[in-house]
C-alpha cells in the first residue's frame, strides 16, 4: 500500500494498492499547503478505507516547484515514513509528468515564479534535457520540442512511482529539488554617516 | 451545586463541618488557614447555598506527586456522590499540575471511603499502625498512578530545528539541529536558507529525539508544533511534518505559540511556572515583555521591539566592529576587557515622552546607528578606537534598557517574579545585571538552563502537554503558519 504526496502546485495525496489507485484528494489552493496537507492525507486514507499502519511506502514529489509549498509535502512524506518505519521515495515532478507522454519530443514546462520556468526535455520517454531553470526567452531555443504543461499531483507521482519501481529506478533521494541557490548575497555593510 | 477554590472567608462554615465529622481528631482553624493559603496547596469547596463539602491537595513542584490532605462531606449530604466528585476534582488538579501519582491516608475502619478510593483506581501500598492515636486505628496508605501524556514537540520558527519530547512536566529529550553556521556568511538568518536546513534536519532530529527518550513513535500520545510567530516558510516545514506524524498513529495535534513556549520551558526546569510572572524574551527575532497570569489562558503582551530585536542589534554591531556572526558571543567576549561607561550610548524609548505610548516597548535601531556613527567618526578622523570599549558600552546599553523596563514592568504590575528566555540570555552581562537588580528590588529571578532558553522543541512539547493535562481539545488539522501570531493566542484551534 502506497501513499503519494505532492505539493508542487496544489496540495494532494493519493493511496495506491499495488497498481490500483484507491483514492485521490486534491486542494487546488496554491498557497494553502501547510493548511491542507493534513486534510489531504487524512482524506486519502479515509476515502481508500485504509489505516496508515497498512502503508508499505511513501512517495513524495520533489519538484522542482515553488519552494515554500514544495517543502510542506516533502516534510510530511518524510515524517510519515519515519513515524511508520517504512521507506520514502522521491519523484521528480517533471519526470512524472513526462511519463504520460512516452512518444515524441516533449518539453515539460512548469512555473518557477519570478518570470522563470522549470523545464525538462524528453525524446520518446528518454530524458534529453535534465530539470533546469529557463526564462521565457530561452524557451524559444527549444522550438523543436512539443511543450507539455508540467502541472503535477499525487496521482501522477504515484503512477510514476509504480512504473519506476518496476524498472528498478533508484528513487531513494527525497530531497527537495531547488535548482536555484537561496537568493541572497552577503552584505558588505554600509556606512550610516555620509 | 458549585465547586470553587476555598478562601479564608469560608473557614467558619468549614470548621462547623470539620468539628461535627471528626470531633476530637478535627483540624484546628489555624491549620486550615495555612493550608488554604499555602503556596503548594489547592483546596476546593462544594457549595449548595452553603458549604456542604471540601477537599484539599498538596503538590510540591518537581516532586511529580500530590497528596490528598483531606476530603469531607457534611453529614446531611453524604452518600450522594459528592465525595467522588470532590476526589475527581483533586485528581484532575493533580494531573494538571504534572503529578504522576496521588497519595492519601485513610482510616482502616472507613469502609465507604476505602471503596470510593479503590473505585477511582487507588491501590493500598502500605499500612500505618495506630496512625489515629485517639482511637488506635490504623491508616491505609493508598496510591493512584497517573499517566501523564507523552508529547513530541516540533520547533522550526527560525534557524533551529528542535524536536523535544516531554512526559507531563518531565523532560525526556531535546534534540536540536542549528543552521546558524550556514547563516554566518550572510551576517544574519536568511529565511530560505533556514527553511532548507529544516527540511534536511527533520528526519535525523526526530530519530535522535526518539532515541534520547528511548521511545518509539507509537508511544507518543500527541504532537505539538509551533505555528507562529516566526518565519512562515520555516514554520511550514515543521507544520507539514507534525501533521504527518500525528496522522501516522492517529494522535491529536496541538498548534502552539512559540513565544508562550519560551515561558513554558520553565515548567521543565522547575516543575511549574510560578505565576503570575513577568517574562522577558530576548532573541535574534524577538524582544518581548509579557505578563503571564496563566500559561494557557492569560498571557498579555506588555511591550515588544518596534524595530530590531536585541539579538539582531548584537549581530549588526558585531558587523560594524568587524566581528563574525553571531554577534552576541563575540561582543560578550570583547566587552570583558572594555569599559562599559566609556561611551554613553542611547537607551531607546527611555525618555519621559516615551513613557506614555512605549513604556514597555524597545528600540535598538537607533542604538546600532549610534555605535556605527561612533566607529565611523573615529576611523574618519584617525582617532584611536577601543573596540572593547565600544562593545562593553553597547552591551551595557542593551542590558540596561532590557532590565530597566523588565523591572519597571514587575513593579508596575505588582509582580515580584521575572523569567528570562531566548538566546540572548546566553549573554553573561545580562544574567549578571539581572541578578543584581532583581536582588535589589526583591524580585525572584528565574533563568532556565541555556538549552531550554534558546529555541527548542521541548518547550513546544511542554505547552502541548499543559494543554492536554488541562483537558483542552486538540487543534483542527487545517491550521497554518501565522508569522505574526499574537502572544494572547496560546493555541490555534
């Protein structure tokens, strides 16, 4: 039994039994991650009619995505797995979305805030551009790719996880994928007198 | 019928019942008076127009136990369950005070009392021969075990990831991961750096706390988490984790106030917070003066900084003096060799005109600028600059204004107790002057150990435990981070 959590866009949770999705709960609000994370997980459990003790694995969406919300889901996933003594897996959201488009040359594009985008490129399911940050201008360099909206949720994460497990892909990294350094520079200190 | 705390004015009525029931073994009025007025006692009376029964409890803080001193029901009101109601009232009080056991002595020939206590869960543990000397009757010593709640608390409001575990008023674990070093190159806490560090520290810190307490997650009765005030992005990491921990084993969750947590830390040190008290909380993020009449129900903000926090001022002045972050320990060390009276730096919001609107507020921004001006002037004019004198004089100004206002608050509110909390309490001069001035003013000073003064998870767990012990309902699962949460809101439901 798998619990999938994603807070890359809205806040969602889903429960899978084997390959079958038993439940999916989504809150669309792009700012209410901390408020909704517990309700989403609780809703996913109750809709699936399972108890947390039945879980064998937790999957979290690692982004890339706006950081503040993203961290809520990753924190919840890690804490759930730690509390139950079960493994946690991390899924890169752009990869999970690409999995739904196995044919052709596609560019998964997600909002990165600050007028930038998170992108990743795939050719017939094989990654050809790793997750990276791009401006709208730079997007023109990828005109040979068909653009796919990178919106992700727990259902997409869970489906990817089940597929990736079958391929024996390593998903042990559960860290949030930031792709940007914290936006600060050390201050030199300024004079107070002219 | 109403049950309320007994007062000295109730004594005449009480003595009538006492002498009627216990005749030659009755307590004297003076004994009751000192019991009712005692610091560690709780006496309750049942009233139905008049006093019809009473009961008293004695609990020494940090002993984790209580004693039922007496329990009496007037002759005309017996066998109606009032004895049970009063006993339950005492047990609830003992539980709320953090007691892990309640003891009592009962006459061996008082079958109805023995069966009442037995039905409430008391077990006989000893017998005292001829305890009631007038009648040569034995006393049975009985004990009721109370299971205090085990609470795991999460603190992530700034740069410390704290996971603490308490059982009632008892500290079991206080694991901490600080991201202070990562902020050093920026000269202050960077919210995004702090939030990233929380996420990384989360799992190892939870595991460490459980290991220190020798517990597994399923033995935790409830989760508490600080949901404000603090850095929103940082708080949200703790909240996300806390909600999942609570759901994993279907346990209640309590969203608690970070600042009140600093006051609650004293419970873990002393077994209780002696109330009412003035609390001065000084850190890199807060400088607040509180009047705490009741830890859960009555916390009043008397004043706070209107610009920089005191710890922030230390960091900024350290930078002016070319010292590394965090500034507090650096300035403390340098100041040891300096003259605190060398330069008279301004005391913010301390002029007569400030007393009306800002009597208990603080301002450190002007002080920091004054220090910078002083240093720049000396450097520009090629004058000799004693950094040690600057550090000592600056530190003196901060300590002076903090304690002057704190002690004024004690006096203005007639509260002879001062509790210090927050990271700046590590400052040696602050502790030293606090001791001197409190002694002079006859104020009882409490400073918890340093690991309970700085941000930590145990203080959050402690507030969660206090809420449970007082029988408060848990928070709903939909709460969020509140970066400017008011100190009056101890729990977010």
